[in-house]
C-alpha cells in the first residue's frame, strides 16, 4: 500500500467541480431500472446502457470516477478494450462496489448488516489489477420502531472500518457509506440524531482499525426529513443541519464528502448540494456520488433505443454539469431549462 497513491487518488476523485457517478446497481436492481423503461435486462442491454454512461462526450469535465458493479468491470468495448481501460482513456477513474449486500442482522427486528468481508482481500487485489482505484461499501440504517439499535450501528460501523482497511491495504481508496434511509415519517431532527450517532460510531471504528483518513472518502446521507413526514424541511434547513452534523463528527483529515442522493429528485439533490457550498468554505471538498439523481433522465430518454443514445447522453451531461455547478455554489434552478 502506498499512502501517497491513496491520497492522490482520493483527491482526484473530489477535484474542484467534479463528483462521482454511481452506476453499481446489482443485477437485480438494474433489472428493475431497465424494466421501468420497458427494456429487458440482458448481458447486451446492460452492457449497452453502462457503455452509454461513461462514453458520454465531455463527461470527465464534471465526473471524476464511476462506481461499477462486478459485471461491468469484466465487460469490453466493441474493439475489445476493457471497460476500466476505456474509462481511464476517457479521463474517468474506475471504481468498484465490493460488498455483497445488506442481510438481516441476527437477533434484530429486521435490521440490516452489510456483508462481504470474506475473501475481500483477494477481490481487492483482483480489482486493482483490473484497473480499479477506489471501492464502495454501503451500510443501511433504518429509522423507526426503536430503530436503529446500537447493535445495528456498531455492527455496520465495524464492517465499514474493516472493509476500508482491507481496501487501503490493497491500494483502493475506500468510499465509506453509512446511509441513514429517507424511508419513514421521521422529522429532520430525528434524522440529525441518528446520522450523528452513525458517524460517531463509524469514525471511532476507523480510528481503531488504523484507517488512513487522508486516503478515504465519506459518502453520507444528507440530514433530511423522512419521505413520509408531514413537514418537509426546506433546502436551507437541510443544508444547515447537514453541515452542523458533519462539522461535529467528520475529521478535517478526510479529503472529501460525496453525498448520496438517497431517493431525492434530480433537481432537489442539486439544490441541497448547492446550498451547502454557496458562500461557504469547508475543511473537505463537498461533492456528489449520485446514482438515480444523475442517471434517471438519461435512462428514460434512452429506453433501449439506439437512436436515442446521443439524446440520453445529453441528459446525463446536463445533470452532471448541474451538480458540478452545485459543488461550487453556482447552481440555480433557472439553469434547468
């Protein structure tokens, strides 16, 4: 492991005006996404759609890296070039989802713990050899009915830290993602309290397991009202409470925070990110690692039609540009026209 390499790659992923495209949907999830636009999920349709994403001309102006699923990094371009090699040629750093999914936590009331530590050292070595330079592991934390339990928070924090250390040992920058879900009718203050405890547990474990903070990125949820809450916090309140939470729990040594969109609409995810950056300076870069909030317009436009690839790529490029502006506090809803 080279600490210099880890730090260089971590900083490249949050270079000014750039963020990360999350396209690491599992086979089951991408099947649902494709079905939503009337496309059958096959090797060819999945390959075609993912190729559409990273070959968008000009995308590397706004997107530094793309998180892939295992299938994607094993696929090739029509000329035989591997997808990771093609991404590098286009100025995009290939990344990889390395967890094996959230499974039911033993002894809990339906809470989840993310698995995938078995064999991870060998998988990291393989992905590094394939050209990947960063990884992602997502923990899922639910609010409601006495959830989350301390057991859930501690189990997921421990797994995230072990994953992060194994990745750094193998040369991959770990993106640490403790996601407090938007699902539920909780208010923003409940989200604040749970997110605070989750981050506290995560950084305690990262410290205990000697994770090099300068060579990692944090991918948190925003502090936001639950989807079912009768009172939805406005954009400025979300920005303020999110920043207060991060300032109290995230060390300045971490080079960047790349938010997940977590089910927010495309434009709202951009507006929230913009409000956190407008007129403010932070110890970390504040950027994005969006999935649906970047992809949704492109997927709907494409809908499996070859003659719509260019139009779909234009939609993706627009969303990437809007979020790039948001990282600099320069986004406005007026630019969406």
